C-alpha cells in the first residue's frame, strides 16, 4: 500500500483483494454492517485490513459501519463524494462523527491505522 502526499493532493493506493460476488454478500440487520454478520470473518479470511466505505447515509450506516470496522482493527477510508445524506447538516455531522469516533483521527491523517480517514474518490486508486 502506497500513500503519496503532495501539497494539493493525497493519493491512496489500496490493494483490491476482495471482489463482491453474490456468494460473498452479507445480509445485515443494523446500521453497523458488522453487527450480527460474518463480515469481519469474511474480510479477515481474505487478509483485508483496509476498507473503503461508501453509501447512503454518511450520518447513519456509513458512520456506524466505520465505528464497527475500527473496533475490529480495520483502517477505513470514506470518500466524501460517495457518502451522502439528505442535508448538508447531516453530511457535516456524519463526517465529524467519522473523524471523532472511538479511534479518533481529528486531523484526518491519511490511512491512520485502526481509524477512519475522509478522502475523495479521485484520490483512491485500486491496484
């Protein structure tokens, strides 16, 4: 995994080793997609340590899944342009919660271990 930093841009190269297939889907029952599922077991069996989380809604399931992931030792990247909510307020609250959760990353340090980082989709490269 390579992280390059320039004055104007951070670029994340994340190894994509887990392809979602119909036999790899996980049905969830809560906002945290790890809650009462085999998602953690499935990801760890494939050696995955970094997750890119997207979805609706950044102040809901994206926040709770990022908390669940960091509690389980994952490094999380949340692209802000692919994690939305109905209002600007909800987006701001969700982003604040992501950076200030149990494994706080208040300075948005790129790929801080066991924490969440906010980024953009144009800064994430899968190899």
